[in-house]
């Protein structure tokens, strides 16, 4: 269950902290999209918007590389330490959670409603 909790924290942090970044929890989709984009770039005239495709490739390859590196390191650590190797990613996830909770979120702008005097009728007395 600690591993599941670590994955949930990692997924949530990516979605909240790295807006616009490719998901790090759906690697198959990332690899598929990356290979389609590379194929489009290699095929001359294969895409209507080469700048957008290049941008996706630039943003996706680090996630794929990091996943592959993590798999290799995880396999090596598991071979050396057995199930104790699970303590490292779980501990890092807990550390990330603690760091995230220690940072005070930026204040959100107040929502404008019809009754606040911003163009709507103000019914306050």
C-alpha cells in the first residue's frame, strides 16, 4: 500500500506542479505519441504544424528517458537489495509530499460575483 500511495503522490504532484508537461504515469501513451511525432518529423511534409510537433518531442523525451533510467536503476537496486529497494521510492515520495505541504500555496484571485459591486446589482444594505 505504501507503493500505491507513492504512485498517487507522484501523479498528483506532476498534475499540479508541472502544468503542460507530459504525464509521467502513462508512459505507453508518451512513447507512442513520441514515436508518431518523430515519424512525422522524419517524413518530409508529414505534418501541418512542425513547430508544434517539435515542441511535443522536446517536452516528451525527458519523461521517456527518465522512465527508462528509473527502470534500469530500480532493477539494479532490486537485484542488490531485494524488496528493501521499495523503501527508496516510497521514502522519496513521502519526502516530496512533506516538501509540498511545507510550501504555502500562492493566493488565488477572488472570484467576481454578481453581488460584489463589480458590474452586477449590489443588494447589500
